[in-house]
C-alpha cells in the first residue's frame, strides 16, 4: 500500500509539474506517463470485456431470467469485435453496423430524452414557492428565446434569454466552477497524501 | 528561457496557495483541531435507503458516474466504500454499474474490501460490480434494464454524469426508489433536482466522502477548501474593483 | 377534471410531444432565424483566416447527439473548404471517422484532395492526455491516419507538428472535450478554440466565451441553422429547427396545464377544509 501511494505521489507530481513548468526532462517523463495511461486504458478495456462476458455467460449457462438477451449481447460482442479487427473500423462492413445499429439506437435513446424532460417538467415545474416560480418563469423564457417561435411571440425573447444566460446564469456557473475546482484540488491533495485511498481499493 | 510554461506562472502560485491552505488545515486537524462541518442530508439518507431496501428485500443500485478517473469519480468511489459497508452490515444487496473500464477494478476492490471490513467477505458476490458498456446510451439502457428487472429500492448516483442522468433518475423515480444523486456537471444538476429525493451539488459531492467518513484529516481538507474559496473571492473582489478603477495590474499578473 | 390533468398518464404527454415534433418535418413552418452573437463570432473568426491556414476539427460526439451537432460539422466543413483552409479531422470519441467521412461527402462540390486539403487522423483514446500529447507533438501522438497511412507521408502534415502550427481548434463536443482543449491548448499555447455543442452544454461553456478563452460557439440545432444562414446554404438544420419550436411550445403548455391543475386542486382543497 505504501509503495502504491509513493507511485501515486511521484507520478502525480511529474504530471503537475509538466503543466506548470517547461523543463525538458519533466516533459519527456510526462509524455511517457501519458502514453502509459493510454496503454493501461486499453488493457482495462480487456478487463471490462472479461467482466461482461463472465456475468452474461453465467446467465446463459444457468438460463436465468432474460438469458436470451445475454446470449444476443455475447453474439454481437464477438461479431462486432471480429468485424472491427478483421476489416478495420473504416471498412464498409463496419459502416453497416454503425449506420444500421449503433447510430439509430444512440439517436433513439437521446431523442427519448425529450419525452422524459417533458414528463419530468410537467411533474416538477410547479410554482409552489417564490423560488420555484422564478425558476419556472426563467425556464419558459429561455425555452422561448431558444426557439424561433419565441421571436414571433415577442421579439425581445432572444435578448432576454441572452441576458439571463450571460448574467445570472453565468454568475452561478462560475461560482459552481470555482467551488468544484477547489473541491477537486482538495480531493487531489487527499489522494496524494494517502488520506483518501479510494483508488487503491478503499480503506482508512 | 523561463522554466515556467507560458501563462502559467500565476496559476502555479495560486495552485501552491490553495494546496498550502488545504495542507495547513489538514495539519491543524492532525494536531487535534478538527473542524465542524455541517451534515449533508443526502449522505444521512444512505443508511435510511439501505435499511428500506433490506426490509423490502430489494437491491440498491450505485453508480460512481460515467466519467473516467476524474475528481468527481474519486468522490463517488469514496462514498461507494461507505455505502457498501452499510449494505454489508445490513445484509442487503448492492449492484454497482460501471461505464469506464478503468473504474471497474477499483470499484470491485472497494466493494470487496467493504465486505472484508465488516468481516463477511464470503457474502461478497463478484457479480455485484458490473461493467455495462463504454458507449454512453448503451450504458444507460443497460442500467435502466437492471433497475427495472431487479426492482431496485434505492438508487445512488454520485460522480460525473452527462445526458444519461435524467434517463437513470426517471427510471428510478418510476420504480419508486429513494434517489440520492450528486454531480459536479452543472448542466445535469437540474435533471437530478427534478427527479431525485436528495441532490449533492458541485463541491458538496467532493466533500461528501470526507464528511461521511468522519476522518479528522479529511474534514481538515474540507476546511482548507473553504480557505481556498476565500482566496478566490478576494481575487474576484480585488480584480473587479481595480479593473473598474482602470488599474490592470492583476490582469497583467494573471496573464503571466 | 383537474385531478385527471394532475395525474395524467405519461404516455399522453409522450404522444402529444411526438405529434408536435413530427408535424413540422412534413409541413415546415419556415420560421425565421436570427443570428446569435456566439455563432457570428465563430463565423467571423473562420472567415478572416487566410487560405492555407490550419483548422483542427475534433469530432467528439456520439451518434445520439449527432442530430444536433452533425449539421454543424457539415456547415463548418463547407465554410472551411470554400475558403481553401486546410482541415485536420480527429476525434477523442470512437465514432470520429464515420462522421468525418459523412461530412466530407455532404460538403458539396469542393472536391478536396486527401492529404493536401484535409486529413482524417481518426479516433485516439486517452482523452485529456491525448490533447496534452498532441499539443507537443502531433506526429508522435497519432503516427498514422485513420486508414493506417503514416502521417509523415501526408504532404499537408509536414508543417503541422505542434499546437503552435494550428490556427483554430473546434471541439464538436457532446461530452466534455472542450474543457481539455481550453485547458491544454488555449491556456498553454494560446491556440484559439471554438465550440460546436449540443444545447445542454452551452451554459457551462459561456464563462470560457465571456473570458475570451473560446472565440465563438454554436448552440445545438439552432446554432447549426444559424451557421447555415451565415454561409448562405440552408440545410438539414434549418428544416429541423421548426420541430424545436413546436416541441418547446408543447412542453411549455404542459407546464402551464400542470400549474393550473395544481393551483385549482389546492384552492378547492382549501375550500373543503374551510
């Protein structure tokens, strides 16, 4: 554990110094660490695939509920991997999967957000208190300002939306950014000092 | 040639000051001067959620977000350790879903160690931590399926989220689950507020694990974080006043 | 009645929204679009670049967000090719090459020559680390293009080696890649950064725009329609923008109905209690 913490500290300091300083040796070391990161991420992908295969293979073997979906997942995993590796991800074969499956499925999921937003807004956007009423009014102005129909209803909606986005909303966003960035620094210090060991599997 | 990267001198000084303030407060805590930090309602609710799930005999879903190993993910993993220990203590079931391969082995080890810490490592199931997909919406669809099929009683989502936030929280809402969510991605906060019972916004997420653990050193780092904010506020105030007076020394200093 | 509205089946909301979104696709309303300042700024920046300048287009969106962002890619590609600006396509999300191929195919009759007018470096994993590495040495970071050709063999790449050789980077981003370009390229090397985003990501990018760290940005489908208007070539986004209007209007109506029902019920309950 101590050795792992020491590695964390040294590597993190190299990457930090690389951001702030222009020292060739540190830049070279940082470059190598960056490459290692990419390689480790690729290996982690293999580990994740193993986890996925293990869980779904077990479900198929035991014929547990919805095992057919697990079987389909495994078949698609094998076929897509084969097509990607054998034909390459710029091939016509890969494009068939991309245009025929991945793209429409992704677009469908994202498009469904519109329906969920509508039902969540209908349920949650109630003028129960003064705060909620302000939120409701601002939400409606921004929506109308973003759509061309808002300009037809009242020509000043885009200008009002723009003011809301660039003054009150931006002030709040900046406060959140600054707070979150400093919070991120505190998490970083805890990790570097070994006070926080989540990345090493937890424990105090 | 300067050894400082262009435009980074002031950033480096500010970074050193902020880290120094955090270290100072950590050291104070080490010497016994532990700060009092307000309680975070969402964290208090974790035990209630686990208790309810145990009574109902239904599992708890946990996700440390869909980001890679960024600060928000670390914060989510920090709370995962505490949630998993509570789950182990109550004898409930936890399902942790993962989008990023790099997060998988860490989450797996955290859950296993939590069961070990409670002395019931034999109750740990390797199927508790599940990699779903790196593809954003495939992950969302997979998790929504798990939430519905397993009829989850509680849904805890702490980390970095994108558009999947509303998909997951709406599904949790439909399942009638207690929902605790937190993210530092401002654009997803409104969706969580509309659908969840408890929401941790921005820096609350980073403070969550430290507050929940009660570890004096971690609490010290939160107090240091507040001193950092005072430094940022001072810069904002001095900057606004001087620029309006036509003095640009701070602007010049910042661009060095 | 009010109680029925309050407890309305969600599927009714879904159905009405579906009709509202689909209707303008069959009967376009042709509503006018005014040009926002953020779109104008991005357009102006590109328009003043000299022929032969280098622009990196980082194609970082998923198929899900393509409905909003891909029309932006096509419109900006058309503008760059018309100005004889060299384009380096790349991506930090795995679908980059598929979208690049499609954007070039739909960009019109400019007949760009691969390797001279544009290159496609494809997807590179590593996220922020990749942006940091390519800022220092593009050739060492990518080595080959998306087809496996060594980038040293591509004539256009001979003079494009570091962030300093790039005149503009545009992050077509549905996640968070713009933060990496601002942090690793704009802050460290002063490389100008522009953004082409889905609407949900606009608010948290505005502080960068306001501080001059992002020179301009496009806001979702509306931004794409604005850019199409700026280059004088209305396309897919202009047609689909009417759906945004009708969709927003329906959501606002549902919110209003929900509030009428909520207050109506609350008042009648108060009367009963009295």
